[in-house]
């Protein structure tokens, strides 16, 4: 029944121009809620989704907006916690922390391409880490002063979804470490 509903939703959203769908094996994942989201099995295969926007690159500068209720129908509980409520998955629990395949990491909320595996590196922190975004304008930043410190939050420039934080301790040439939650990402193997 879920597959039929998701396929019907995908077709109707694709025809209407909307591009947000969350169906598939990971769609019923549970979250512990709060600031630290539930664990994913790091040895598990990354989720696959019936999301037509996975294969379409939206224009840089294009934005989309949904209500919380709409986001909840499009995201798993874990994705909603991370992307919409600035939650953080526990270190070493995300499905992409140890992913070494070649491809593009996309926003789990809207499908926008965010990071390339060419810029991924092993930081030892337990979260996927990148030296830079895939292209200028794909991610945006804001100042985050939660937890008693000032950090730079990184979010999807298209849908505003929280991705993680940027730290100035990455390798050359940028010296930056984009520390990103796996739950905020989808992976397009190339």
C-alpha cells in the first residue's frame, strides 16, 4: 500500500512541479528526538528512495518552502529531526560516515547536490567530512551559538535544511571541515 501511495504521490508531485518525496526502506526509521537523533546502522547499505528529484539538479538560487506538516510527510523522523530541528546524529552511527563510493551527496530533503565524494576525507570524527561544497551557492551558512559556543552552521541553500557545521581544522587546500550528518544526505553513486 505504501509503495502505491508513494508512487502516486511521486507522479502527482512531479507533474505539479513540486520535488519532495520520502518513501522507501528508510521512510519508517525512528528517531530518539531532541538534539541527538537516533542511530543508523553504519554497516547498513545507504537507503534508496523513490525520489525523482535525485536525478535532477535544481538551479542554483532556486528555493523551496514547506510547512512542518508537509516536511513530516516527506521526511523520515530521523531526517526531520536533523534537517528541520537541527538535531545531530551520534558520532559513528550514520550510514555515510564510512562510505567510500564515488558519487554525489544530495540533500535528503530536496535532492539538491551538495557535496562530491572527491572532496570527502576521513576526519576521524564519526561524521562524513568534506573540504568544500560541490559548487558555490549549494550550501549556506549561519552563526550558531547553541551549546555555549559559537559555530558556523551549514544548511542547504535550496530548502534551508540543517546539514551540520563547518570547522577550520580541515586539510589543505581549504583548511575547512564540513562536518555533516548522514541523515541530512542522500547518496547518488556515479
